[in-house]
């Protein structure tokens, strides 16, 4: 499935405010089947990240191939594609200052058995193949990945009532 880019980089009312950034987070099939979506979402909310888009869906192998195109040709690629397209996922866009690095730390090491306790994978995964969650690893990949799943008008720009307490400065 070849999709046209959907994320516009020019300023619109759907762009992140101020100095915040966005990341794509996917709760993978094992996270959905193990009833962990609420727990994972709660962890992002408790850190102060803001959800600006979400879709519950089952993706095609073609879309999974596009998402993981950087891994094409690697021994695990075909299994990864089949796994991600095997059952429903929850795909979301989260926004916060430094959200990409924050999310990567929250997720933990790629393989659950290597992830530190306190991380999503460290607390809920002991598998190499099923690791619950995907998160963008850079601003460039975040933009490309968001582009695969969302139109600009599906991303909602709003201010949280407690935003000043979550990300305000006291200096």
C-alpha cells in the first residue's frame, strides 16, 4: 500500500505549539491482546505528554513494511512485518517538549529481557520478539511515521488545563 505523505511541515493550526515536539507511539498487537493499552497511555499522561491523535486499527503488511522500511533486508524484517500486521494496534501521536527522548527512555531496551525495571518493556515484556510498543527514534522519523498514519486535520492542537504545571519553568 503506497500512501502519499500526510504530514505537512509548514505551520498550520495542527502544528505543535512553542518548542514541543511530536512522536508516533504504537501499542503493538501483544500490548493490545495483553490489555496493557490503558497502562501504557497512563504512563505517558503521568509524564505530562499530551495525546493529539489516536487510531485503533489493523494495518496491512504493506503499511507495516513502510513503517519499518529502514530494517528491510535484515533477518528479522519479515517477522516484524507479520507481527505488526497480525492483529489490531493503537497508533497515537504524543506531544511534549523532548517527547522523543522521553518516550524512548520510558519504553526501555528493545528486547524485554534486557529492559530495565520501571520501563514499559522492563515491567511488562520478557520477550525478544514481542516488545509491546513502537516509538519514533528521531524528529525526522517521527515526521515520516506520523505522515503514514494521520492527515494534518486529524491531529488536534489544544492546551492542557495543567500545562503550566507540567512543563512550566520556575527559574
